[in-house]
């Protein structure tokens, strides 16, 4: 069976450094990644130093106001959306992005 490259679905992923998130946000991500209860925010652990976050398309392509997502993470998600990404990979070895704030 031959693969038809016209039918391939390829997703764009933003590789972002953990320096763009506060320690509190990284802890928040860890709690959500380990949670077995549906919580309205999808995040997967990436080994012990990072996370994968799918960007779920809404009708208006924005985040709901009552989402409880930390502000620094919201900025990362909005930046990823502006770059037409469908996934975010957060890892400590990624390079810093000039357009995003940096935290200690």
C-alpha cells in the first residue's frame, strides 16, 4: 500500500523553554499532568523536565476568560496560536523566545 503525501496530517509544534514560565506555573502544569480527573485543561508530562500541551481550537480561537490558566502560560499559548501551532512542547533545554517574558 502506497502512502499518499496529500493525505498526511502534519502538526506544527512550538518548542518553548521553561524560562518563560514561573515555578508556580510549572508546579501547576505538573499537578494537571498527574491528575486523573478531567479538569478542562489537557497537559501531558514529557519525561521529568517538560510538558506537551495540545492547542484546542475554539470557535473564536481564543482562551476562555474563566479558564484559571496562569497568565505566563496564557502568553505562551497565545504566542503558539499566533504561529499557527497545534502543540506546545515545554522543556528546559529549549531556546528562549524573544517575544515572551523570562522568569528566574
